[in-house]
C-alpha cells in the first residue's frame, strides 16, 4: 500500500499562522508598573513588541526594552502567556509572552525611543491595567499573581 505525503513546504503552507509579541514587566522601587505610550495607537502598553521570525521570545523582549527605553535588563522568568483570537482588523491570533524584568531603580536612565513612543510613566497596578486595551487588561493582574506565586499564568482571551 503506497501513501502519498505532502512535501514539507506544501504541508507547512497548510498550517494556520499567528502573530507573536514579547514584553517585559518592569516596576519601580514603589512597586509601580512602567508603561509606555506608543505614538501609533491610542492606548498605553507594557514595553515590548513584535517578534522577528528568527527570534526567541526572551530575545525579543530584551531587544525591545533596549530599543524603546535604552535599558539593558536581564529578562527574567516568563510570567504570562496570553492568546488572543483574531478580532477587528487583526486577521490572525496573537500570542504574547510577558517576562519579568525586575525593578528599575533609576528611572533617569530611561531614554525614550521618540520615533515610536510619546511617553512613559510608572502607574499603580490597577491604573496601569486600565490603560491597556480590553485584550490586555487581564495581563497585569495575572503577571502580579505570577510574580507572587513564582509560576507562569496562561491567559486565553476570547472576544465577546
């Protein structure tokens, strides 16, 4: 009995695609969350960005923090993995990796990437969560739990 298999390139072309991003949770010495205000969308976000095709999530997180904020941080443990199904103008699902970046002890070291960001600030956990779009609101409380419990949280988001 002879079976016909697809060539690898053909088989991979049949698989679903998704977008991936990585970001870093940074807090200050007063346990406030560092948030950034991108100039290309209306809401604030956790510092980070879209992964390159040949990049690991933790490498993306470190690269984005250096590019956006001029900070070199030791990317720590994975706090949250969240998955958002396609919605609105985004035709593919989005997976986000949120890593622990620890504490920023000297905010004066932050050098904002003005080509992409308008502002940054440190906010209480609740205030920071309210600044995020609906798809990311649960990410910060989950990250806080993950930090406290030393475990990763999986956070699926299903549009209503």
